[in-house]
C-alpha cells in the first residue's frame, strides 16, 4: 500500500485593520493508492480514515501555536491511480 501525507503552509490575506498580522493556513494532502484504497475491516476508503484521524488530532487544538479550525475538506482523484483528500486548517 502506498499512502502519502504531505503538509503545506501558506499565508493568505491580512487582517482588515492590521497589515502586520496575516492569516496562516495549514494544508494536509492525503494520497492513497486507488487499487488498495479500501480498508478491509470497515470497507471505507483509507484516505477518509486518515483524514478523520487528522481532523480528530488537529481540529480546535493549539498544536501549531494558534487555534486550528477546519475550513475546507475536499476529496478528489488524481490520474486514476490515487484517491486524495485535502484538509485546510
């Protein structure tokens, strides 16, 4: 099985009345090989199970020095080989 979890960060727009403080986003990219994606015990996709675990660990915590809130959760497929899920905090 080939499962990958990639982490990225980016800074988006500045706060409305403070140019020095920006909003940081933390992105998790989860890629699971499509042909072995089904978890045998539950029948769910591995990318869904990994995403649920990441959400459980990071949502509404201060793990990155700021309170994390899940703002986007998208599922997609890349070139018929990998099922993906993107989580944005």
